C-alpha cells in the first residue's frame, strides 16, 4: 500500500494545477469524502518548554434505533428478540427485484428529533448508497443520507455536577452537525471454534437516526452528560427508547488530544461502549493513553479501538483493509424526500398520508426535559440543581410529585429527603426508584411525624433506615417499637436536666461566666441520657434557665 | 468514482502505465471485478475517453440532476407490519445454515495479492 500512498500524494500535489484546466474536477473532489474532518499529522515534536497542558477533544457519533413498528424500507416488524431471521422480508435479504419503500413514521421521528435539537430541517433531502462488503449487509451497500441529510445544524444543551466538590451545576452545549436516516445492519455471531460466523438479519434494515456531534467536548464526564440528556430527550419524544444495553442507542467516540490553540491531534475511534458509565470511562482512559503517548514522543495512530469493560482499557480492534472507499452514489430507486413546512405549502390535491408537515410535528412536541426542569423550579420553588437530579433519575420526578400531593410540608424541606436520603440509599444498592421499599405515602407519614414534633430530625433519619430495612412497616410503627418518639414531658426533661447540671458543676460555672459553647455540651449530655429523644428546643430552654 | 476517472485521465496523458496498475488494483478490490488483462485496460481507457465528453458541456449555474425520478413523489408507507415471517423460505437459499442462522466465513476474506491471483485465475473456470 506504500506505493499507492506515494501516488496519492503526487496526485494531491498535482491537483493544484487542475483548476485552470479542469475546473469541475475540483468540485467533484469535494463531493467524494473518503476521509473525515480530522487530518493525519506527523507525531508531535518534543517541545523544549512545557507550554499548555494537553487536553482531550471528544466528538460523538450516535446511532439511535427508531422506535417504529416496522423497518425503514420494508414492512418487516421491529422487535428486540425473535427467532433468528423471522423478521426478514425479501427486501431485507436483498433478493433481486425488491425495492425500498420508505416508512413515514421514520421520517416523522427524524423530523421530531431534529426539531427537539434545534436543527434546521432540510425540506429536500436525498438518499445515497454507501458500499462495503460484509456478510451482515446483504445488499453490499447501506442506504443512508450522505449528501443532504434530513436535519442539520442543531444544538444540544446539557448539564452536569462539576467543580471541586461536584456540587456546582455546569451548563454546556454541543453542536449537532447533522441527523440522517439510515439502515441498520444484521447481527453477526462469531463462532471461532468452527471458524464460521452466523448471520441473523432481523436487525437488517431497521431505521436508524445517525446523530453527528462536533468535537466540542473535552472529557468522558461531558460526553456522558450529553448522551444522558439526549437519552432523556429521545425517550420524552418517543422516537427512540434509548436503551444502550439493548443496542437501541449506540455511541462511538472520536478522541484526540492537543494543546489549546494548536491544530487537532490524530484521532482514534472508540467502539463497543454499552452504557453511559462505560462511555465516560472509555473516553477518559483513551485521553490519558494518548496524552501518555504524546508526552513519551510516540505517535498516536489513526485507528479503531474497542473498549474492554473488564479491564477498563481500550484495545486496538481487528484492522480494516486500509482506507475504506465507500463509493457513495445516489440511491437510484428513491426520489428526493420532501417534507412540507406547513399546511399552506402543501401542493393541491395531495393525499394527507403522503405529506409530512413540519409544523404539525412541531405542535405535537411533548414536554422536553429542559422545560420539565424549569417547570419544577417554577411550581415548587426548588433549586435548579434539585430539579436536574429529579429529571435525571428515572421515576424520581414522579415520586417527588406524588409525595408533594400527600404532604403539607414545603417542597424545599421535602426535596432533601428525596434527592439525598432516598436517592442515596437507592444508589448505594444500585436500585431504581421503582424498586424503592419506601413508597411516597409512607415517606409522607414520616415527614408528618417530624413536622408535628413527634420525632427529632436525627430520629427521623433513623426511622427512615429502619423503614428501608423492614420494607413495609410504617413510620409510626417503628417509632413506637423503638421508642423513638420525642419526649416533650417537661417534668421528665426537667429532672434529667437537673441531674446533668448537678453532676457537672464546672461546665455550669463556665456557662455562668459567659462561655455559651459549653451549654451545647450540656445539651449533648441530656440527649445522651434520653437517647436523643429529648425535644431539643425544650432542653435548651430548661438548661439556659438552670444555668443563669 | 468520477474523481478516479479524472485522475486516471491525467495520468494516462502524463505518466507511465505502472502507476495506473496500482489504481486498477484498488478498483478491482472495491468492485471485485477482474480487468487486469491488456484488453481490460484498453477497455478501461476507452471508457474514460468516452466519459470525458461530459467536460464538453458547460454546466455552470445549473442544478445537477441526481435521479431520473426527479419529478416523482417519494411514496411514504404506513408503519404497519405486512412482511417477514418467511425464515424457512429464505434459509433454503443458503448453501449452509445452522439453526435458522445463515452461515458465512469468519470476517471478510481479503482478495489475494496480484501475484497469487494470476496463478489462481489460471486454474479457474473463467
């Protein structure tokens, strides 16, 4: 391949002469793209002075499986698991004489997703063939939208908890270059023992939305937050179920490193990432690996790497056959896809089932996560950080809203219980909100006991733990069983306080002389006597009286 | 594809045959079509000359036609399942199957190098 590479370089050099003789050739050159935006470079020379530190540059390519009943170009059903090759039509198997028939639902899904991500919807978009040979691609080409996709130039805003204590909510945004409709390939199962591969075409032809994001991100954390937000949006729209482990949302990361201000470094593509957590880890590992390589004077190779979740490392994948030339060509069996702006722009006499109207889809857009968060802040007066957590965790917002319906307490006092106590316990045990042993009604009861002064705040936390462990006992039951109720009986408290005061003359003396902090020690001693059940306000009052 | 046609043209005019053969090798790998014989290369050159006629036409300011279906409406199908469920029929078409899966060799078999191929072809039926 070295010889042909030299040839290619010579051609590139001669291209400069072309414009005068062959002006059209230069235009043709731009149309065909075999390589992607990042360009190959020589390895970084060792710099004498340490200038700025190397930072990561991350771009994502996301394939979202469209949530539709049938495939993109055929009427075969779309289902997660089914007997092998039972969801395959003659077209999906690429038998001669079959033709693609575009699914309207897929077009609507792409438009809806584009609108939700602030894209410009191309009224006219084209389908192309992308050629490569692989057994799970029966036709030898994939129908995609390379020249003019259905949506371009969008923006995805996302947030994550960063800063030193991870308590600061940081808002970022990433540019969406384009969204295109394309076919999924079948599945290959490798049987290395018998040196063969088994092909199941059930997935072949399922509609995908490929979302291309610009390399605006710097770390695994940012990428993970962006993908999480995208997941929430797609799920809210219903255009994709977004389950990464089931392959409904597939993310490939393009990672490179450079010093800010300098040209971008050589990038690698990281694949085989099955969850958002692994996405962050894979990217961070790859950035560190590349930084280490550059600092040691080694070159980063333009390759595809796979993430190995067991070791937490990225490893080089099976090598492709040199630079792929996909020989893009317009799909001859499909005319251009036209979508209409509004009812007014529809041609007369058109069958409504044949028209996709952008305005109609815009009107039907459901409440997006960002809007949901703002609504929660408005309605309940909670902090943006809180509403972010509520919307981010599946089911937590519903839990909170149900809880708010049954409790009289202020939302700001309740939110801590939901985002700290409840969520903390769930996360520790890797449980989802739906699996919580404490229902909103039970938690409401606990909060009522705390509010009416039946139990102290610290006792309330204890009761919460016990409610969790017992799974079903009510708060009141536990308070009674463990005698955690607050003692308000002033006579009883009085005698206990007297006892403490009598046995600690030095401390009493200190308080009388103006050292107020020692009073807290006395309060602590009383609480110890009462096993934390004394009403703290009363105790303080009584002690203050006694120490005057 | 068009670009390769133009590149080849430039090279047939200015450079010797050897460089073309590397591009021809690439074309063969991509298309899995054999045309390395003298006849094949002549045919290729004739095809390039024929395609050069495109440059005679001035197309400045004219929208390219990318499909002969340009004035046809793209038919949109309803999202109801009407296909599939013919695994048995499809599997019958394959020489080798295992439990309702199509069986294929592991990964792509790379095209043998030029030298190996000519000896292969000698023994082939073509």
